[in-house]
C-alpha cells in the first residue's frame, strides 16, 4: 500500500485477516458475561451473548481460513486496520447489547458500545439500575479492553510476533513504546493493570463493606468501579453514578484510580522502577499540574460566586472530584447532570469544559487532546516569542523532557497544533448538529460536544435514551475520531479514496 497504484486484493486480504483477529478477541470477551449469565440464570442475556460471541468467532474463523497470510504489515496497512477495528469492534459489541432489549434501536446500541470501547462513558441504556449483572459486567469489560487498546489486547495475544504489530500499536494513537519490544510493552501494560486491579478492587471492597455492602455485592461494585476508573471510562453500575455510594472514602479511592489511569504507561514504568524524578520532570506531568491547578482555582471561584458550595469539604468532594474526573477523561459524576447547567453559574462549567478538552496523558487510557500536545504547543509559542525578542543571529533551541530530553522541532509543533485544531473541528461538528435540532442552547451543546469529542463522559443530560438518531450518529463519529486522534481515520479515508479512484498513492 505504500507507493502503489491502488490497493489490490492482497491488501484487502491482509486487512481482513487482522480484523478477524480483532473480532475473535471481542467474541472471546463475550464468553465471560455469557458464563456469568448462565451461572445467575439470566437467560435472555445469555442468549444475547451466545449469539454475539458466535457471530464474532464465526467471522474470525472465515477470515482465518480464507484470508490467512504471512505478508508483512506496512504503516498504511496498520492505520487502515486500526481505523476499521475501531468501527467493527463496536458493531460486534453492539449485537448482544441490542438483543438485550435495553436500547431504543440499533443506533443507540452502537452508541453504547462505541462509548464503552472508546472509554467515553456516556450511556443511553434503559433502566440501568435493574440491568442484569452480566450486561453491566460486559459494559465494564469493554471499557477496560478499550482503555488498554483493543489492538493491544487482541493482537498481543493472537499475532505472530512483535514486528508485525508494531505498526498497529503506533497506529492506535500510542506514542510511547515503553519497552523496546512491543510484546513486552503489551505485557507490561497488562502487568500494571492487573496489579492495580488487585490493589484497587481490594481497597474498594473494604470501603464499600464499611458502608454496609455485603461482600459479594461489594466485589461486584468494586471490580466494575475499578474497570471504569482505571480505563478512565466512567460507566457506572447504577444510574446515579458515584452519588449512589455516599462515601468520601470510595470517592477518594476512585479519584486515585482515575489519576493512575491518566498517567502514561511510560510514567508507570518509571514508578515501577522507583524513579519518581522521571515523573516529576516530564512535560505532561508539569502541563497537567499547571492546567488542572489553574482550572480548579477557576472552578472554586465560580462555585463560590454562584453560591453552589461554601465549605472546603463541598469544594473538594464536588468540585475537585469533578475536576479530576474531567481532567482524567473518566466522567464519573457526583452531581446530577443538570446541576452543571443550572446551579454552577458560568465560570465553573467553563473550567470543566477546559479540563475535558485537554484530557489526560498520551499513551494512557485517557482521552482528550492530551497534555503532551498542549505542553508542546505552549513550548512552541514561547519558542517563537524568544526568537522574535532575541537578535537575529541568536540560535534559539527549546527542549522538553518526555522520557528523555528532546529538542522541540517544527514538525512536532505543527503536528501538536494540527491535532488540537482537529479536535476543535470535531467539537464544532457536535455543537452545530446539536443546535440544528433546536432543542438545546449553546451552553448545553458546547458542554456535551466537548465531553463526547474528548471521550470524557461528563454529561449535562443531552445524551439520553431519547436522543435523536442523527445526533447519536454524529456523537458516534466524534467518539471514533477522538479515540483514533484523527490520523488513522484520515488514513482510512485516503485508502478508500485510492481504492475507488485507482490513482497513485504515496
């Protein structure tokens, strides 16, 4: 596909072969809630998962039998496979969701599955509080799979060697290899997630039992809370999200897990090796510290001016938790959705929108524009100011630390700025579409579009089971673009154009 006249049958065969492996992974994932449903006697859910798993595994069997190939992947192949995987994956996951009968139509089921895998966390499910255990578990398993990266989750297990999936790893908006070998990187990611799962779930179970939960119920809620929080997904077991627990301890633990999820896996490796200095001097750590601190200060000023909260405890439990939830792109809520619109004034919601737009760190489970790009954009701005102020003969060199000391180059600055502008374009698409329906004001449209486009999930109630299909589809596209960070999506469009026109393609 690199420097060829047009994609040929072998290209299509290679892409289909790897997409089959993605479907196999999602089919096997459905076996977990299937077994849960059978054990608990949730027969309708069991049949839905059996059908969904059978379709996905059958599709893999056909692709593996008819499309098997040892042809190496090019970068273009990787981009196209990843873009299509993040479309076909949600479609496969939407099948058992729609068959469950808890969604208005297939479009809403697709929204739910896309929201799960992209770790957006917004939901259009009907009557979540009475949903079967297996269905709730499935939604949260999708979030942890999506947060870690469905390509990493699936292909590190089923691909034949790291060299063949390197392109897929990078294409999935992963900027850090963490370890030299991709398979070792994937295993390290699983090791971090598994270790934190044991520690985080245990702490949550203890905290939940202290509030009166029985042990089985505490395990159920604790495990799902960890999945949603570390994956920075934000799905909840109950419709009221974090409000349901009425526990400062649970909120604190969830907050810490959200912060762990927003750290890049490169920084997890530094902590794993006992080198906190690497974390403290990293550009993303400093960017997030500065931006989140400033936005939290604005949030507090806004809340106090609006008369929403006037105590330190309230500002921390309501304000700080919401800020961490937004900045980490998780979307857990300790407020009813319309609270942001009617009780928080203008400044506090604006601070939350800013945090949602920035998001977390690159190569983490978090969404958003990413702190690395924001930091590089700021560095490039200061670089230009210095260049203007210093004599023309002066050599201006700007550096930043991101795993190692790097020189700020023009191409890095342009790439960061370009993606930032593309995110803004995505927000505008959601805003204009929402306003076109004539039922929302500008504040509502902006808040929800930024939250969806950055894969955050904090909602003021625009996303709901009665949402129009047209707006639902636009939000699905926003979530897809936000998760891919645009590059793979544009590669797919270029590929399809080349396939249709048959013109030369570099």
